C-alpha cells in the first residue's frame, strides 16, 4: 500500500503545496481558514492533500503519512473504506440531491434509533455546528426558556453563539449562555440556581477535550449529577457527541457510564467522512423538535445518508471501537516508552483512540510544536494543539511506521534542546 501512496516524508517535497498556497493567498482570505489552516503550524505541515487509503494519506506533493488526525475526526474506518464507498456509489447512481430525501433518510433514522439507547427520533443536517445549534433551539422550543449552560472553554462549533473567536459577533449572540466548569458539579448547580426558571439546557462533551490542554475524562458522578440537575429543573441534558461519537462506543458516549442525555449532537465519524450531522432525541423533546424550522439545501442529500448507514453497520461488524482501542494502546505505550527513553516528561491524556500529548512545563506549546513538526517530517501526521484521532484501519505496519517517526522525533527534539543548553 505504501508504494501506491508515494514515499515517506523524510525528505518532503513541497513544490505543489507552495504553488497552491501562493495561488490561494490571492483568492482566499488568509490563504485558508478554519481548523485546517496550517498558517500557525510549522512549515513541515502540508496545506493541501491529494488523497488517502486506510490509515495512510498523501499530500499534493506525493509525501505519505500515517494519518493520526483522520480529517480531524470524520475518518473512523480509514480512508476509502470499501463498504462505505460502495454504498455511496450505489446511492449516487440513483440520485443524491433531489426534490425530497431518499428512503435512506428513514433507514438511517431507524438505524440510529436502534443503535443509540437514548434516541427515540433523529433529524439530520450537515455539520456539527448545525447539530449543536439545533439542540439549543429544540431545548428552548420545548421548555419555553432561554438559557443554555456550557462548560468554560469547551468547543461546540463555529456559529456566533459558540465560536472561540469573537471577531464579527456581538455580545447578544452569547447573552443566553451560562458557564460552568467541566467535572465541577457545584459550579453547574450554581449556574442552574442562578438561572432559576430560565434554564433550557445543559450542553456538555463526553470528556474534556479543549484544544491545547491535557484532556480530562468525565467523572461519572459529575455526569450523573448533571442528569439529576436536568431532571430537577426540566432543562435538557445535551451531549455534544460530535467529536467522540462512535469512536468511544457503538452508541452514545455516556452509555458505558449509564447516563443518557435528552438530546445529542453528532457529526464527524457517523459517515466516515461524508458530510452529515444528526440530532438524536428522547420522546419528551419530540414536540420541540417538530416545532422548529431548520433546513438546508444539502441537508437531505442521499449519498451521505447511504454512507452513514454503511459506516454504522461496518463499525459494528468490524468491532471498530475495539480495533481503535487496540491500535491506540500500542501507540500510547510506544510513545510513552520513547518519551521516557529520551528523557522527556510528557502527559498522554484522553481515551487511547483520541489521545493528546503535552510536554511538562511547555505551556506555549514550543516543544509540542517542534515534536509534531519532526514527526510530520518523518511521516506521522499529528497535531501539537489538537487531540489526535486513531482509525480502525490502523495495521501493525501503520503503527510501526508511526512509532518509528515519533521515536526519531523525540531523538531530534532531544538533540535540538541539548544544543540550546
Ligand atoms: C465537540 C464538538 N462540537 C461541535 C463541533 C462543530 O462541528 P463542525 O466543525 O462539523 O461544525 C466540533 C468540531 O470540531 C466539536 O469537536
């Protein structure tokens, strides 16, 4: 497979990438925008990608990488998974964007309701932000209240109410948000008390995965406490499963700890890279969901729905979560051993299939950035300020190539830091 995809990136070429960046800077504000912009990353990062198969991706210059970002989450079964691609092609041959949805709309909703314990109904959109925003709107429509509580620093999307960069937004966009601290039930209770009769919902991610910080698993007592708080106040418990959904569990991410939300937001992994998002809800919120007007020109496209059905079936058939846990564990153990061998004090946090690496005392990410650049240069595509993603396509060979790259990256970092002292 590696030979089809080009050479490893030890001696990376950047000719095509450089030319595309120059053209982009003339016709695209900033040359590129959003989470995939590499302007704040070292020059080792390619901006433009050509394609990928399984756990390997290739940039426009033909340099190949083991993919540990998985398109920032969507690719869960590996690039161009045969079953998903076949389902997408079969649907495409029939039709995609039509005057009404295909039968796949109903089939996918039925599959999600059968797969996710708390779900009695499903609605679809395109992006995670659509889904988190819809959850807020449904909670408000159902409860006739205004306020939504979210954890300080949590990412729930890029709409004016939740974007981390306030340029172009107004205070009014966030006026109905209240903040608590993740895993701090007392702070959530205080917010609920201050909100009084006006709390429409509490939105929370399955674990704390704020960019640039060590990740923090949820304390089950905190999750149970939020459930009780919502039961007491009538507010909706909204689980933002956009990033974690179907990577941690073949159902909603808090099912293993026995906490079921009222509403959940999904996107990224549910169609292995095809553009679709979903809101899943419990019976009590069906009426609120029925009342709101939400739509989009491409929200009912049939190809991503067919891809989602195939993805969910393959996740179960392949026991994909177990495969990701296995690969993620080998990767974690290998990286931690390499760090110890090279004398670096690191934290490797989060579930093994969504890990994040930080260096002790490296609050401005200087070491993490240099390490990531060295790893990318050697063919392991990781990120210094965002959690990584492991896919179920990782073979032992992919893991070995990734670990060879990270091992050399630690050694290079050791040499660079020794030279500086
Ligand atoms: C937890 C979480 N919620 C919402 C979103 C927004 O999803 P999208 O970028 O598809 O709009 C993201 C995206 O990274 C996310 O990680």
